[in-house]
């Protein structure tokens, strides 16, 4: 029986070789993958309004795109993986169970089936209505403009974590309800024409910072604990001159950075009102589609740059030949993780308590037989699976 908590191009190291050494010590592969398994991709007619059942229906129909997503995961075989944009239907996690039972645990194109006994898929802010007027149109509780995170139903664009190792469920910390106003020095959006606040006083007092959530999930690996810190900040676009999404993206990333940084974390509280961050000398891996790059795109890049250069972690700078070929004109192209030519997805291990062995991005070149899995947006996702191999010490 699965342990369910209701509260995610293989590179130079061959998968078979890694599996051989993984059995001899505390070595594991950790990945993130924005699978884009959200309602809009299964509507058929995108003019329709999603109900939240679309992913469940797709999963019961032997869906080719989902077959390919499962095959990518089987081929890379992570021990722990965060899935971004995986709709959360309800506390029973019906869609997540279907994905495991009907796709990951069945061979896809002769790939080895994979089982994850331990799962976590907590609630997120997307599609959750507020009682206030966030978009200043004189109306409240509209969907999706007055929700805590852009979405047309609760759980839209959700997250999920899958693990081969036990999760210490009692020590999971979630940060869905953290208020933006409670971050010291928050980048509060203002109207540049007159420097007035974009959000009225009532809205600012109510506004939650995480567009989905932030999670600290302790995983037991032998006699050691590894903290998986997962998030999915809002894209820094789709706004106006006030740059509300750009500033929110920056501060969502800053929340992660402050959480791991003792001395900067005292203001942070979780959903149980426990204050403080991760603490010193903890093994962690930061996972997720952070929707930001320090060298490409529209993000306020000192947020992501501050995170990736934090001395408490290692930035593996994973690369792939497929990404390089996709953006030959961009010197940073080999590090891209999204089809739309940016590094957006991150797997960042702590510098304490582990050795980095290898890293990579599943992005086959056009000459590869596996290119069929990523050849276009309909094949799987517009993002690529990103992974690292580490040894805990």
C-alpha cells in the first residue's frame, strides 16, 4: 500500500552505472519536472472553463502525452522528484494515484516501471478565492483575478512530490498562508504614474506571497534527513507597469533563500505559526520551476542570482546538448530547461552534508531516438526534467 500524505537527457553518467553504485551507499538521484499536466492541456476547446476534472479524465484515457511524460521519468529514474503543474483535485489525491498506477508503474515503450511508495501533494493557493478585491475593479471573489494564485479552481497548477524514501510527515512544514506584507523589505507593487500602492490596504493585508506554496519535506535516507524545499513562483509577466508578478516572483524566490539562511529567517512562519527557517547544518535540495533566470527572461534577476550564489548551496549548472542545439545563438543556451529558451527549473543541493556527483537535463538531440519525447509542445511538456546525483555524507 502506498504511503499517502495529503498535505514532483540522462547525461554522461549512465543510468545503469548509477543504479549499481546507488545500492552500495547513500547515493540518490533527485529531479524536478514541470510536467504541464494541468486542466488547460486537456480541455480540447480552450475557450471552455476548466472544472478540475480534466486531468483525471485524461489519465483514464491512455493519453499519449502522459505516456511520454511517464517514459521520461522512467528513463531518468529519480529517487525523489517534484512535479510542477500537476493539478490537485482533492485530499484523496485521485489524479496522483492514477498517474502512478496507470503510467509510472507500467512500462512505457519498454522502459522499466518505477514505483514511489511515498507521496506528498499539499493544497496550494492557485484558484483559492479571497474575499477581497485584488485587481481593483470594484468586485471581490472573482475567479481567477481575486484568487490567491492564478487558477480557475483550487489546486490548478499544483505540485506533487514522489519519493522512494520515507517522508517524515509529522515534520513537514508548509507555507501556503504566509502574507506578503510580513516579509521585511517586500517589493510592494506601486503604480509608477503616481507612486501609489497597486493593492489597496485591505488587499495588501490579505495577500499571500506564495502563488502556490512553499514546502519543506523531510525525507529519511538511511540514518540521515534530507529536506526537500519545493516551490513554484509565479511567472514574472502577465501584469502591468506596476510589475506585481515580477516583484512577487522575486520575493517568492527570496522566501526560499531566506528560509535556508540563518539570520535572515526569523520573520518566516509556517501554516502552523511556527517561526524560523531551516536552521544550520541541514542537508537540503531546493526543487522547482522558479520561473526566473539571472541571464535571460523578464525576472528581477537579483532574486534568482542571490539564491544560486548563496554559499550554503551548490549550483550544478546542468546542461544538455539538446538545449545547446535549440539555442545556438545564445551562449547560455546549453543550460536552458524550457523550450521557450530559458533556464527556469532548478535542483540546488546544499553544500553541507553531501557531494555532488553529476547533473543533467533530459533534452535529447534531434538525432536521438528519444527526441520523439520532446519534439514539440504536444509531445510532453514545454519544460525539461532536470536532475542531480548526490552522495549524502
